[in-house]
C-alpha cells in the first residue's frame, strides 16, 4: 500500500487511477473466489428442493388416466429424473450457465423466457427503491448526525423506529389508500413498461418503490447517523477543521465517505428483504413480476420454474453483495491509501 | 476485572455482577416495560384468543357488511360481515405459534454450531461460515414459497425454511460473541487450571453469550412474525375461512373501495407486536451491549468486511 502523507490525503488527493483500478480488480477477483463455493452451495440447496418434493412430476404431467407405471418411468427417463441427484444437479447447472433453465412442466414455456419477461418489473421497482432509500435515508441520517440532539434528530429516531416495524405490504396498502384512493394522484395498480411511456412507467412504479424503500431508508438513516456521529468526532475531522477547511467539504469529502460503509453494508444486507418486499409490492399493486410467477408456479408445483426463479434471485443477492463490497473498498480512505 | 477473573477461574463466578445485564435493569427502561406489557397481551391472546373472542370469527352476517367500529363490533366487520376483532383474536395463535416455530428452529440450528465452531477447529469453522453465507443469499420469502411448492401447502411447512434461514443470523452473532469470550484472559486462566472445554463453554462462555442470544431471539421473533403475516397475506398455508393476521389484511385489500380504513387495524396489530419485540431487543442491547453485531453483520463474505465488523464491535461500549 502506498503511504500518502496526511495533508495530501486530507486534501482529498486521489492516488493514480490505475492503482485504484488494480486494487478493485484484485478485490473483485478475491470476492469471486470466495463467492464461488457459496453459489455452488446455494444453487444445490435450490435444486435439491425440487428433487426433495414428493410430487411426481411425470404423473402430474401425464394426468391421472395416462399415468401407468410404464409411461411414468418412460417420461422420467426422458426428463432425466431417474438419474442420481448430483448428476441431475450438474447437468441443470451447466445448462443454466448457458441460459437454459428448462421448461415449465405445464405450459412448456422455457423458464428463462418467462423470467426474462417479468424481470424488468422487479428490476424497476428494486432499483428505484434503492435510489429512494439512499436519498431519503442518506439525507435523514446525515442531517440527524450533523444536528444531533436537535428536534430533527429526535424526530428521525422516532420515525425510523416506526418505519422499520411496518412491513412493506402494510406500507404499500397505506400508500394506496393515501395516494390512489383518497387524492387519486397515482394509479393503484398495474404496470406499464418504460418503452411504452416513461411518465406512465414512473407513475406505476413510484408507490411500490416507496413502499419497499421505507424500511431500508430507516435502517440506512439509523446506521448512517451512528457512524457519522462517530466519524465526526475523529481526530482527522478535528484536524481538517483546525486547518480551516469549509465545513461542507469536510462533511462530504472526509466524514461521509468514511461513514457510509456500514450504511452500504446495511443496504447489501437488506437486499434480500427488499426482494421479499417486491413480492409484497407485486401482491398489493397487482404487478406482473417474479413474485406472482413464483406464487403461481408454487401452487401448481411447477418445479423447474421454482428452481429457476430461486437461482436467479440468489444470483441477484450475490451480485448485489459483490457490488456493495467492491464499492466499500473503493470508498474507504485512510492515511494509508484507499481500500484498507 | 482481575479479581473477577481469578474468582471465575476458581469456578465461583461473582454472582453480584451478573445483575449488570440481568432482566431487572432492562425493566428500568420505560420502553421495555411498554414492550413487555404488549407482549404479555399478545401471549394471552395466543393462549386464550379463540375463547376470549366476543363473537364467532367464522359467523357470516349478510346484514352487516363493511361496518365501521361500533359497540356491537368494536373493530367493525369485514366483507362477509364477520367480526374483525374476533377474527384477529382467534388468528393470533396460529401467527404467533408458527413464528415461534421458526425462531426455535433457527435458535437451535444457529446457536449450537455457533458455540461449537469456536471449539471444533478451523475446518468446521470454515465450512459452517460458507454454508451460512450461502444460506444468507437465499431470500426467505421466496425460499418459503418454494418449499411449499415442494412439500405441500401448509404454514408449518412454510415456517421450516424461514427457521433455517434465520439460523445464519443466530450463528453469526453467537459465533462472534463466543469467540470474544473464549479468547478472554479468564478463559485462558481456567484452561491453565485444567478446566475442560465443556466446562469452559458451560460456565464461562455460555453465560456471557446468553444476553446476545436473547437480543437476537427477540429481533428474530419480530422477523419471523413479519414473515408469517406476509405468508398468510399471500395466502400460503391457510385455508380461507381460518382467520390469520395476514389473511384479514389480504381480504381487506380486496375491498379497499368499500372500507379504506379496514387494513389499518390488522396492520397496526402487526406493527405494534413487531415494534414491541424490536423495542425489547433494543432495550436489552442498550443495557448489555450484547448483540450489537447484528446491526453491522455483512451478508457477504470478504475478510475485509469481517474485520470491519470486528472493529465495529470493539468500538461499541461494553456495558
């Protein structure tokens, strides 16, 4: 690691871009190496879930009359269901790497296709929710930390405690009642793709995203407040103030940068929670997303769809965590350089 | 500190000191008192809810649809004219018991390996950590719904995966707390005096780790309760006429145009219960400094983030 002398680091001097890129690339590689076994374990759990089910897919597909033992055995063989679990898993995984998640037992539609069709809905809600959570939670946490002990700080604490106990589906319903039923500003349900009409798209996803982001915003605000209060009392902040740097610059370039880490970690942690919230938002706002697909296929015991969905969702969580970790490493700065 | 260490090593822990993190000092906080009062109420509803309910939660009354709160129906009626208060009271048992089922599973699956990993060597620790990381990438609700697809539609089945996915949180917190105490000087002293590993775990570690586990249990119960209400809201695991908190909410959603205020009642019930559990966890955490890891534990995986969590832990006030 390079040793930067304090004044330069405090003045926000960046080390050469290439060095930073190399550090991030190393971290990314290391992260991926750690993640690989995790991906393998979680996908195996996902896959064996379907195999564990005592449902007999061949019999279900054939229907009661045609399900003679011979026919069932033949279909099982042609679907590869008579092979050992680990062999089935391996061929499923290699196929999945090629983008082939199998076909639905009932509709014969490729699983990858129905997931790709519904993914944009959840992606829009989740991305907008993350954005809202960062803006709302970040602002509230920062202001609360800067004016700690004041009325805003106390207000934020109370609101955060309340907000983090309200589940997303309850928040969603409250929002529907307020904005769609009472003042009729926004549509209560449905989805319009951004390719059709961007304003319509925004109008349809803003309430679900807001419902999703509220609990996460509260978590971020709380965490950011705590770590920012801590950072603002550190010596290097005092040092920067003594040198007469403007407060705004100290806050944004020195304090927030080092305080944002735990809040970002929270964001990564809360991501699975947000996915659950997305299912809730889909249910409340009748959006045609992955959660609805999961519920439908769970009811009909359409195992390939369920397996494919779980795979896609876990990959999402893993990728988000990887991004959070890489961002964290790029964000942290000490007198020793970045990423330590 | 040093006298305490000697006493502890001699196998006579200073009893007076344990009250430092005992339940009595937690009760001094007003928020904890309110929370415990709420939880006692919920506990009574869990045991006696169905018998205490003023009316039959399943009785349909076509003459009293979507009524607001009145003396006859304290919380109004739903789309079939059923008494909402009675439905919520009768629905408490299923919601609370299945939440406790999940927490119980998570508690056992998480804390036992969490304590064990410190004493079973690096290989076990590594494996347990990787499995934990993998489990944390599975979103619980998705997983629960998927399990009902595989094992059949039932709330008891659906809560097993929720419990399994709560285990990583118990594991992380317990492991970190155990690690902290197992490396303490007094444990070293006890080992030098010839104490067995089992004795160290039982006498020195477990007792210190218990407050942390208590905090985690409270917040995980809150999480499990949310999951139950959400699953029943989605219609997983219960047949329609049977009342549940989430089920009441879900039927209210379908008739928002007729009764826009209706969802607030089950929503508030869920929020108050979850809030009470979280407040209790917070009170315990404030009093004992336990379970602080929960706030900062990363869902992944790199050594750096783990180091940072350790640092965060160290920077927390001890008591």
